[in-house]
C-alpha cells in the first residue's frame, strides 16, 4: 500500500501509538508531520512543538504543514484517571480540550486543506463501550469525539473525504501503564482472544489502512482494534 506523494499530520506522534503511526505512514511513503510537547526526535518525519491544552496549537500546526493536507490522524490525548468524586472544573476543561475540542478544530482545519481522497482518522478507546471506573473524563471525551466523527463523515462525504474512528483495546503504552496495575494488565491479556496486550504497531496498521487508497469506501465507522478483548 503506497502513500507516495501524500502529506500526513499526526497529533501526539512522539511516543506510543502516535509514534508507531508516524513511522508506519512514513514507511508507506507519506511526508509526515507530527506534534509533540518535547524536542522533535523522530527521523524521517517533521516534528512540530505543540501543547494541545491550548487551542491555538491547531492553527500553529496546520500553518507548519502548509496549504495542503491529505491525511489527519488525531491521536493526542490525556487521561488523568479521575473518578466522578475527583472531577474538577479545570480538569474537565483540560481533558475535553485535548481530547475533543482540539481534534474537532483540527478536523475543520484539515478539511479546509483536503481534496477528494482526504482521510481523517480519530483515535478513541474501547472504554466508550466497556466503561471503566476512574476514567470518567477520558471516556466521556472520547465518546464525544466518536460522535463528531460520525457527523463529520456525513458532512465531508460529498467531497470525497472519509472520516473514521479507531478504538484500541489494551495497548502497551505509557498511558496504559500509568492508570493500570501490573496485575490488571496480566488479567486483561488473559481476557483477550489473542492472549496478549496490543502493541502500538497493531493500531498503526489499522490506521494506515484507513489512511490508504484501499479504504476509500469506508467512512463513518468505528474499528475496534482490540485483539478480541471485545467480540
């Protein structure tokens, strides 16, 4: 599958799933830009310093990419692990900004630069259908992004732009380890049909397919890439 000549932007592309997506799209031939909060370090892609707690990061990152964009992958997200009792107004605003507001504004900005064949892929989570205590803000914000994806697919479809969601299950990342005990991760792997946790590359493969030419007839969908944790 070739993405030769395509220009891609991946938010939160310095580690975990985002990094795997950056590397996969670049390997498939795309010119890849990615946002990161620290100094850009990935080879074969162009890093853009951005803090997605600031909505101004949207304009900054698309300006860095230029007037044309073929692929947008909204991956950047935060999960403070807050329960209902721990939710505060500032934390609510922070999580919803990073996980929902910035991705929606990024979709709008990307669509303005896309022609027919444009691809938007939003990263969500299995938790929107398997809610987990202690992840209220994260789950709620990802549910909002899923609904925005569905509406955007209807609005952008007449222009030949597809908009889809990928919802990973348990994937070995720093975020997963930060909000789960080692024992919980062992149990999760045992409950997964493929008997292991996901790897970032597993999700990158799904994203790359949706971003490529073979997925042109797929839009408005939520692909639950869970290894059989949910069947």
